[in-house]
């Protein structure tokens, strides 16, 4: 994260703050909003950055919630 574009880092921090206390299916819309907002500013996330974002979203979640996040992501084909 140290070498990441400051704008991308700020978008990720905002998304992480919005996910606090949310679970499973409530996280996917936040991820998609993050990617959409970045796209509006001509910012694209690399596969590594998306993996980092997903790891942050899954942090502190139960195995069932992590599986649900990945299921929703797979359905939307974000990564």
C-alpha cells in the first residue's frame, strides 16, 4: 500500500470505513461503488489492488461471510 496512488488509497480507505459493521451481501455494493467511482476519475485498480481491497473487506468477517463476499464477487466478475 505504500507505493499506491494516493487517490486510490483514499478511495480504499473510504470504502473500508463504509464497510465497518456490515456483513456479507452488504459489502458487495460498496466494492462496486468504489470501482465505479474510481472509473469516473479514470482510475483503474490492478488485480493486486482488487485482491487487497477484497482482503480488507473480508477482514474480521466469519468464514460464512467471507464465502458470501466471494460468491457475490464471482457472480459480478469483478476480479
